[in-house]
């Protein structure tokens, strides 16, 4: 199946579980979750377990639904012949992780967990994040969206538009299902973690992101699954223009330039 669209509330098993199992059986299928209620646990599960491409809320707009399915089919057809191989994480990687938070607790945890494998950088604000990405090849961004929410969410959206190979893990203490849906659809978040953070899960998610980054290097077509539409509202804002100026430096600088992990 090129595309699987599943309702969330069904007999026998919820859509999240169906998509999780579908991912195991047919990993190349593009998965879409359809639901009529905002259950944050289900939404988070849809991205962490099923790696859902888009989240569609009921009642849907027919034109938007048609466009989303068409995009999913296009991606699936492009990836149908892509040859993929399992990626083992090396002991040492040059690409690293960037933690964006207004305090350094998660940074310290992350450095302790994976600092021996790859560089771990810290940024307390937007300027620091852009500077860190310009100075160091970044494979995964770990961001607390409660800190400077508008700036952080804008950066995550534009980062995925400009550099889709970089994976993002979002931390949040808020039960804001609308924000989570927005970040799935507009920023293709790789994983979500609720605060207080489970350290074991944090390590699993970061290592999975690093492995996916290496898979992208081996098979660049896989990045197509992280394609998002451009948001003019975000791009044209003053914050968006500042972010784009910083991200422009990264374009083609690291990924796809023949660098080895």
C-alpha cells in the first residue's frame, strides 16, 4: 500500500495502533491519521509509534484532504524504488545534537546520554540556536516549545522547510493538542516527549533520530517523507525573515556535501 489513511476511533484497535503495526509491515507506506477529537495521548502516539505524515481533523475540508492524499501518493511513488538498508550507529559521529531550552537541565541529560557518541550543543534562545547550527553540523534538534513558543515553533517549521534532513524532538509540559497537531503537519516533528522527561525515552529517541539522519545520507530520497508546505505567514514575518537569513547559511553546507558520519 502506498498510502494508509486510518481513522483513530475504530473497533478492535485504535488507528494509532494500526499505523504502528502498518509501519512494521510496510515501512515505505505513507501514513495519515484521521480523527474527530483532540486526544493528546493519541496524537503523540501517532508520531512516536506510527510516524504519521499528516494529521487530519474532522470535519475535513475536501480540497485540503485531496491535496494531502495527492502529496502522500506522490511521495510514496517516489520512494517505491528507493533501496534502504539498516543503519548502525557508529561509535563516533561528526553530526551532533542541539538542545534549545531556557535552562540547561535537558542539555546536561543529553550530553551525559550521548556526548561520547556525538557533539551536543546548547542554545538558550533563537540567536544561539542559529549560531550553533552555523558552527556545527546538526543531525537532531531537541527543543522545549514552552520557552519562547512563537519563536521556537517558527524556527522548527522553517528548519523543516529549508533543511528537512534535520530531525526534531519536541519537549512540552502543556496539554496543547492543537500545537502538537500543527507541529506534526507543518514541521514534521520526529518525536514528542512530555515533561518531566523520561531519560530512557530521551536516549532512545535521540539515537533513533541520529540513525535516521545517517539513513538520509545513504538514501537522500527518504527525505521526501519529511516534505512540508511553505507557510507564507511564517516566512514573511519579521521573526521568519531573521530565521531564514540564518538558515540560508546551512543550505547545502553539511548534508549531501559528501561528508562522512
